[in-house]
C-alpha cells in the first residue's frame, strides 16, 4: 500500500512540475517526512499514535524498497536513491552558496 501511495505522489509531481529538480526535491521531502514520522513514532509515548504511524507510514524510502524488492533490483534501487540524494545535496549546497 505504501509503495502505491509514493508512486502516485511521484507521478503527480513529475506531471505537475515536469522538471527533474522538482522530482529530486519532492523525493527528499517525502523521505524526510517518513523519517520524522518514524522518530515521532518511537519517541511519542502514546501507543495509539505510535501504532497508527507504524501501520500506515513507512520508515523511509529505502524501507519501501526493502519491503517490495530483493536481490540485484534492490541494489539498483538503493544506488538510484543514493545518487538522487547526492543530487539533492548538490542542489541544496548551490542554493546555500548563492545566498551567501
């Protein structure tokens, strides 16, 4: 279920913005959201909220890859993710340097 939601969100962004940079930013935003919600899940102390987050929100994008793939396909997906995050880091660094 979580894979379907992420794929639909990515398709909406690609179709709406039609630039590679928007795809990179959106992927990073979604992954950060998943990781923040995971942090909340483990540190909130309220069982109902922790269970809700655990059931409906994945831990991260690599966790989704791990859940739905294996072997060489998983390795390719993870390397694609790493390259995407490196590109995100370059975009953020460029933006930071321009403002300075």
